[in-house]
C-alpha cells in the first residue's frame, strides 16, 4: 500500500469518527453538535473549492507534449510551462470517490435524526406553551428550529453530492472509450451547462477516470485523453474544415450566379430577351454541373468565370435598368438593341464553352473506339455481324 492509499484510508477513518462525534454531540448537547456540523460542512466546502481550483488546471489549451513525470503536480506544471521543481507537492486529498459514495448515506441518517429530534422538541414546545411556561417554550422552539435547520442542511448537501455522482455516471456513459469528446455534445445530451460539465470533468480527470494524461482542451472545447489525441483531433478538424470550404465555396458562387440570372430574368419584361436569358441560364447551369462532378475541369472555365459571366451579368443589369425607365428614347432603344444582339453571341459562346468541357472526353471515347476496332480486326471480328455464328449456334 502506497502513501496516498494510507493517507486516504486514514482520512476516511477520521471522517467516520468525526461524524459519530457530531451525532453524539447533537444527542447530548445540541449547540456543540451544531457547531461541529457547521465546521465539518465548512471543511467539505473548502475542500470542494480546492478541488475545483486543482481541476481547473486541467482545462487549458496545450501547445506541446506533456513530458513531465506523471504526477498531478508535475502534469499541472508542464501544462503551465512552469518547471516541475518549482511546484510544491500538494497535500494528499481525501478519496473523493469514497466520500461521494459514503457521505450521502451518513448525511441521510444525520438529517433524519436531526429532523426527528426537531419534531420531538416541537412537541415539547407545544406542551410548554400550553402549560403557560413561555420562557421554556421559547427555548424548546429555538432548539427545535436549530435541529430542523441542521437536518435541512444535511439533506441539502446530500442531494448536492448525489446529483454530482449521477452526473458523472452520465458522462462516463456518453464518453465511453472515445479519445476525444466535445463538451457541447455532452451538454446537448445531458442538458447541463458547459461550465458545470467542465467542473465535474476536472474532478474526474484529477481522480484518474480518463487516464493519467487527460485534460480539457480549450481550443477544441473537448475532453481529450492525451496530448497526441488532441493534436490528431486538431489536424482532423482542420482538414475537414478545409475540405468543406473547398467543396462549398465554388458551389456557393455557382448558386449565387444562377440566382442572379433568374432574378434579372424575372425583372425583364421583354419576352425575346427573357428567352435568350433562359438559354444562357440553362447552359450556365450545365457548365456548373460538369465542373462540380469533375472539379479538375475548373481551370478550363477560369476565363468564363472571371470575364464572360461577370460581363454578361453587368449587361443584363443595364438592360433591366434601361427597361425600367418606361420610355422609348433613341439612346435607350439603341443600348437595348446592342445588348439584345450580344446576348445571341454570348449564348452561342456559352454553348461552345460547354462543348469544350467534353473535348477530353471525346478524345478518350475516340481512342477507346480506335483500340476496340483494331483489336476486333486482329481477332477477325470486324466483318459484318461478327458474332452471328456464335449467336446462331444457340
């Protein structure tokens, strides 16, 4: 048995003795029992706050591997960039798991005893009050209230510890054997606040529930079991974000262009012009579909995207503006006529752009056919109905 186990066992024994003394003190002379209870609960609160501070050391963003010896103090030091020798060893903490499993039962028994004594004192209070001894009745009432308050405090702390135990079981069920788990995912599944979850996980990390190298990475907003797991997850998310950005950026631009073509078409009332826009819009959508299916062809439509399409949109905006004036002036009619003529040229050009995208495919098809015909000639299968003999044999 190591020193920590000996200290934990000793602390647990001292704990049990202190609670027995508190119960006895309440039974013999309640003010002493109440004072001991308050002191005991204050010790637990101070320990809880100390645990939260230590647990917070595991909530940070790590920029380098943890190479220090695997002890609580040295792991905290390594993650703060402080030499290990500058960190004083922390006193052995009480076994939190033992406390969380035993203490609720002790508090339940204590609370029940205090409520029972408080109820008994209330009976004495009414008896003294009915007997006319006001001073005695007041004393009994004060005692009763103190006992009931002590019972309420005991049950309150019991509920707090029990709820925390329940939360930690939920976390373990959600996390399982995974190396990286988002805090937001745990919050979504449990309904608890992320701050509460981080505090609880900090305690669990300190207790070794997830291994000796676990910590909460701020940048990832996740519980990770080791530095390597954090780095792997960071690289995975970066790659996923870049892939999504690469995939969505062109598609978003394509949709934006098609939407503007549709909006301009809806705003223009001239039917022949609208029909030309329909043709341009249809061919443009087909071009976008081709490069979405084969992203390697994007380079082939760079000039189309950087010049021809923007210029076409500019001309259509101008036409919509001219048409909205509602007059038939020479300049307006001339400009509209020029735009109408160039739309025919653009429509034909867009069709040629679409055709050019299949140039490589046409060459591949032609090459495949040439090879196929050559092989058939070599095998004597190039005559009329070369498979007829075999077919007729069936």
